[in-house]
C-alpha cells in the first residue's frame, strides 16, 4: 500500500440481490490527485460513490481512507475523517441566507466537538471561517441573499462551499456541471480547480471537456469493472476505452 494514497479501493464488490453491480474494483488515488470516474450509464459510478462514503456496505473488498479501513463506519463518521461528498441542491436551505447556509454546515461539521458555551465563544471564528469560504466560492457579494434566489451555477458553487466547510481533504463531486451552460461550466470548473488545490478530488462527470480539463487521472468504469486508469492522454488513446465508451462519447460531442 502506498503511504501517499488518500483513498484506496481493494477488490471492492457490491451486489443488489443476485446482480453484481461493482465487480472487483481496485483503485489507488494519491493525496492531492484530481481523479475522474467516467463510464456509460448504469456502469455503477453512483454505486461506487455510495460504497466509498459508507452509504452502502460493500459485499466484498475494502475501502481505505488515508490507510484506514472504513468497514462498519457510518457515513457521518467517514465524513469526520475528512471525506466529504457534494449532495444535490436540495441540501441547501433556500430561505436561509447564503452566509447562514455555510455557517450552519460549519456548525454541523464542528458541532459534536464543542459544547454549547464553547460554541458561543467560537462564534466569531465561525463567522470568519464562513466568510473565508464565501470568498473562495466567489459568493461574498451574495452573502445576505436567500440561497434560493441564486442562479443555478451559484447554487452549485454554494453546494461546493458546503462540501468544503468541514475542512475535508478528500472531496467527492457527483456530476458537478450537470445541466449547466458552457459559461456556467467554465465558471464551476475554475472554481473546482481553485477550491481543490492541495486536496484530493474524486468526481463523476459526463462532460468530457470537464473531465479532460480537470482530472490528473481518469478511471473508466464499464459494467462494474475498471477497464482503464491513467492520465487523460493515456485513457484517450487506450483502444479498450475507445471501444467500450469513449469513442462513442467523443463522437457524440461533435
Ligand atoms: N439500491 C439499488 N438496488 C438495486 N439496484 C441498484 C441500486 N442502486 C443501483 N442499482 C443498479 O445498479 C446499476 C448501476 O447503477 P448506478 O446508478 O451506480 O450507475 P451509474 O454509472 O451511476 O449510472 P448513471 O451514469 O446513469 O448515473 C444500475 O443497473 C442500477 O439499476
């Protein structure tokens, strides 16, 4: 096992009933790496995410975060160990201000570690931390607005801010640019690049422009198996990948 690996999947398997959806996945993601998982619809990408975050127990194999086996841990425990996943926009409280949304997620992330009175004395720290996150996600000017009035791309940015709020160093994003225009996509890609600086990123994304622009390495998942892992140019050139998936996806882009 490499000491630098942030996340390690070892012979990971998941069946639903008799159907095996994840069929023996081995993958090592280095600390500081930006890794994209791509593959056709139904390949098992979301299932793989749910295994990593502890939402589903694996049928076989292991997930390690910074070397530690996650078997039997609940999602919130894994979260406290530094792994955070973006949820969909429904995770945002639309009537609460943008600032309060970030502040609440900070409170949630730290809440169990501070008593109430400690928390009061820490509230200035919290405000500062929330403002620092708003700055990072370019929403300082929207601070007092109800989150529900933000544009779609801004809501996704807020969502990313909430994901970062607990100080996680391994960030998982599920289709961060889904449903966005070209300019919104560019905006979010820049933002993701910025906020994941010195962190580990694992994302599922269908937009090949985003994947090739952002990822240091790519894994291609087909029917629950990784058929290729490598740098973008290696994956693009891999005949197995072209046959299974990428050829068709790239053609569809033109
Ligand atoms: N809880 C579940 N129970 C039974 N089958 C499931 C469950 N979750 C997913 N599946 C099945 O697992 C397969 C893989 O689904 P999954 O959502 O992981 O694929 P995906 O690669 O994320 O697809 P997409 O790109 O369309 O989001 C599908 O055939 C799906 O029906």
